C-alpha cells in the first residue's frame, strides 16, 4: 500500500475497522468503508470503482471476499481480521 492508494474495509464493527481507518490515513491512503449489508454485486462495484488494492474483511464477509477474489484483479491483498484468506 502506498500514498494515494485505497484500502477498503468490509465487515461489521471490529477493532480492525479503526485500525484500518487510522493506518490508511497514516500512510496517506484513503479508507473506503463498505456497508456489510450490501450484496456481492454491489460490493464488487464499489471496490472496482474506488480502485481499492487492499481489502480488509471480517468473518461475516468471508463468503463475499471468496466470491470477489477472482473477479477483482485490481485487488492485490485480501486481509482477514480473523486470520486466513477469503476461501479458508
């Protein structure tokens, strides 16, 4: 991640939400908060449109992340706040 990049967080309230938000700001990146109640197609549009290269997600969004991993080739890093990757 670098200055001017986009870091997306999709998930419910979790300490990682604030960590992601402030960490992005500290390196000059923009934090994009994605509503966890959106459907996969809506999340795909938001992540593609904002140009996120890193997505942080919670356990509740693991299924969405697994489905989007192959679709969003611009996202280089998928980070689970609970450990493991999208499909694990």
